[in-house]
């Protein structure tokens, strides 16, 4: 009887643990807890076409602020290429916002790094829209509802992004 | 005081009174820096900063510091920004100016 009581108690505790874990918000430590709508923008690509962020509503968007001269950014980008390849058909869209002062270095960089997602040329105004991009890299994960769920300042391990992407892909 | 990083970052926020020269990671930026300081007395106090990336990954401050020493400047200081300008300056409430 005592054994059954202990077993039931342990079982209940384990169940509570897993239920709480399933509902633990991701990215709280680096996240925006108020889930504001991602500010919309229309920015040019290096070849002059316009890209509107809101046209990607319904997809999970990883918005990456980067620059060609930024070493930590250069380390992240191959992982982003892999993630886009792996999750693109399931609704992930990565968008790079270059904070280079001109498009000139971006075009050859794009080819050299085999980037498979669109890149746009950011401005100071774009940075201000996103609370100030005052260091690189900074990235935001935006859900299908257009709201920001996490923000990462500085280079972040690819496994963290993958975990968050998978969660958001599965969230309607 | 001279910011030797990105103009897009400078325009969003910079230390009041600091000048923008151009990213010292590029030869064009270094040339601008040399041009700016060429007429200054070599004992002039010059403070450089960037804040684009973590200190040990910054591609700008070391080339700028090296360039000034190569020109004979003896009183060059580099502002230590551990992570980035936003985290280590703006978020701490230090004075900030915006724009060109």
C-alpha cells in the first residue's frame, strides 16, 4: 500500500513536470514576452527588387540582422542556409537584413556563401523599428501570426534556432 | 572621438560628439581615418570605438588603432565595449546621439 502511494505520487509529479514543460514558453530568457507584431517594412534586395515583410505572413520568419564584415554573422549564415533547406517546405522563411553601408560587398558575399534565402539592405530606420540594431548579429523569430517570439543578441547556437523554429512551425 | 564601425549603426546611436569615419575593416575606411587625423599633432588624444560585435571579434578597432600608431600618434585610446554598443552603452543609459 505504501509502495502504491509512493508510486502514484511519483507518477503524478512526473506528469506535472511534463505538462509544465510542454507549456513552458520558449526563448523567454532572450525573448520578447509581449509578442508584439513584427514591424513591417519594404526594403530593396541588392539587385534592386523590393521585399515586403508582411507578404510572408503565415510563414515562420527568422529575421537576421547581419553584415558582411561581421565574423559572428559569417559563422551563423551557413547554419541558416541549412535550416532554410531543411524547413523551407514546412513553412520557414529566413530573411537576412544586411546592415552593410552599401550593397556592393553583399552581392559577392551572397554567392560565396550560397545563401538560399532573400537578403535586403537595412537602414538606420529599419534598425530603429526593431528597437535599435546596435550590434550584430541580432535575430528575431516571427511566428505565423506575424508576432515576434524570440530575439537573440549575438551569435546563437544553431540548435537553439532549430528548436524554436520547430516549435513555431508546429504552432498555428 | 571617432567611431570606426558601420554607418548604419552610427546613425541609429552614437556617443555625442563622436565622428563617423568609415569602417576601419576596409581600406577605404582606413584611408578616411588617415586623412582625418593627418593634420593633428601626434600627441593629440584620440579615442576610438566601434561596438559592432563582441570585443574579441571586432574587425574595426584594431586596424584603426594600428593605423594611428603607424602614423606616430602616441595618445590613442580604444573604448572597451565588451559585447556591442547597444548592450554596453545605450542600455546602460549613457549619453547617446542619433543621425548623421
